[in-house]
C-alpha cells in the first residue's frame, strides 16, 4: 500500500506511476487510473469489494429490461 492517499482504487498504483482520475463517491475522494476506469464504467460490480454499493450500479452499456 503506498503511503500517499492518491492511488488507483483497483491496482493501487500511485500518481508517480500512472495518471490518476479523481472520483467522488459517498463523501470520499477516490482515484482510478485510465487503465481501470473502463472497469468502473462497464463492470462496476467487479469493484464492489472495494466500493461497497457498486454491486447495485448497473453497467453503463447494458440495457436490460424486465
Ligand atoms: Zn489502476
């Protein structure tokens, strides 16, 4: 775990290694690198263990209708 607060929530690389994109979620400031941003967009459930609540967030490009 890096000492710095700013590291990708998925791979934990810090901004010395990769550019990081800031996120705001549930009153927290989070960071994600460009490599893992698509996971947040397309497969948010994969981040549910890191971000509780994301399991309920539907993937952006799936359109299921019941
Ligand atoms: Zn990452």
